[in-house]
C-alpha cells in the first residue's frame, strides 16, 4: 500500500508576504501607504517651497537692491498689503484665459479632427497652420484689438489664438496614432463610421488631446496677459505694467506669483479630469 502524500498548507503569495514572521518570531505588519496622488502633491509642494527658499537665500546672500530683485517674502508681503487688488485683477485674467481656452479647445479639436478625416484639407491647410503658428502672438494682439475693441473679447481671442494650436496638433497626432489592428477589428465587426470615430479613434486619442489641453491652459493664461499688456486697464497684465512703470518690484513679483498659482491650479484641474476620464492611464507614475 502506498503511503499517503502529506498535504502542504500553501499560503497565497500576497498573504505570505504580508504576514511573514519577522526576526524574533513576531508578525511583520506594513503600515498604511499614502495614496499616489497625495504623495505626488506632497512632492510638488516640497519642490516649490525648495525653489522659493533658494530664491530668497540668493537674494539675501548677494544683498541685491530692491530695484533689481526682491525675494518671495517681499512679494508675499506686497500681496497681503492689498489682497483685494490682486484678487480682483486675477479674477479678470482668469475669466479671459478660460474663455480663450474653452474656445481654443473647441476649435482646436474640431480642426484637428477635420485635418485627419479630410485628406484634402490636411494637404492644403496643415502647412498654412504651421506657418501661422510661427507668428509671435504679441504681433497678432493689436489686430484682435482693432477687430474686437479694447474690452474683454480682444483678450479672450488672444488667449484663444495661443491655446488653439497645441490642441490642433495633439488631436491630429492622437487620431493618427490609432493602431491599424483596431481599425481592422472594427471593420470585421461591421462597425459604422460613427462608432469607429466615437468608440475607438477619439477614445484612443484622448490622452494626446488632454496633453495638448495641459499645454494650452498655461498658454491661455499667458495670452490673456499679453492682451492686457497691449490694451488693458485691468487684469494682472495691467498690474505688471503699472508696477513696472513705478519700479515697484515687490508688486510685480507678487503678480508673477499669482499668475504662476493660477496656471498651476488650472493645470492640475485638467490633470485631475484626465485622471477621472482616463482610468487606464492611472498606472503611469
């Protein structure tokens, strides 16, 4: 009679690692991990604080005069000396930037899709768009002011002109990168052209489109400021020009820091939306 083979008590690998006894016979327990998003946010804050501290240190060590350079502490003090002044002008700039970004995103995605789906338009217009993109947007700002006046619309259209091109190029590149295998699979399953566009091509192009949106949102803020430089009586661009004329560097750098905060906040908002809409990309560290 053959001997019965003893059955080994096998433990799944994940459980074995978690509850493996440590030296001394005690069970090792891992503490709770910080979520990846929170960890990245902490690292970003630490990096920003480090840069600001280095900036302040350099200004203090070199003992630079106030008319040449000021540190972040002086800029923060200038902001809190009249916070409503900076907040009100920042709100105007944000409105102009968001209006330009929204219009630029809509037109950019539509134009990028048209270039991809209409070959004749791609051959004739794509080189033209590239040529127009090489023109400095500061040179276009006076033209928009002639067309739309000195009000809100001209600044929004300057922001739109700057935010438009990254969306066009990224939308076109995203649609062009769809693998041929997916297109063939759609044809085999007799998917309609509309279903191919909405269920495969645009879904596959979304990461590239959101990459263009992250670039465009910061450019839109800069575009609004450019419009305010040319013809503005309000907004952070006007604040910077006024501070420059008065050699008020603390106020100027306070406006720079507010602009950087706005751009960074809007960037992270778009990144958060992309994380929610593109869960399959969340594993990218």
